[in-house]
C-alpha cells in the first residue's frame, strides 16, 4: 500500500513539474505595468532589445508590452533615452526611469 502511494505521489510530482517547466505566464495589463515598473526601478535604464527579450514571452496577443510601456511614459515614470556602450559602438535606444 505504501509503495503504491509513494509511486502515485512521484507520478503526480512529475506531471506537475513538467507543466510548470513548459507553462508560460501571461501578464494582464495592471500586472504588466507593475512588473515593468519594478524592472525600471531596479535597472534605471532598459534597452529596447533587453525589454523585448525579457518580457516578450509574457504577452498573450502581442501588444501588451507596448501598451504597458506607453502607459508608463504617459504617467511620466519613464522617458526615451539613448546610451552608449562602455566598450564603444553605436548608441543603444531604450527607456530610463524618471519616477520617484
């Protein structure tokens, strides 16, 4: 009896672990705004490439990232900015945190 119970518990954990590994979490608009706000606060500047690389997979339709970023611009929390890489090269377009 204990052997069967242990086997079923192991099978359940394998199924749940597999789902978590391949499941994508989609952000709703308010949560997307909060997540982006936290990212901008912690980094100060996020390039366009890094923003899309880090948050593109959390979109369900494909417009949520742009909508959340536009909302932060309208709230005067971020602004468009350019930076030059420390090792030289072309300037990098992105947004910088200007909120409180």
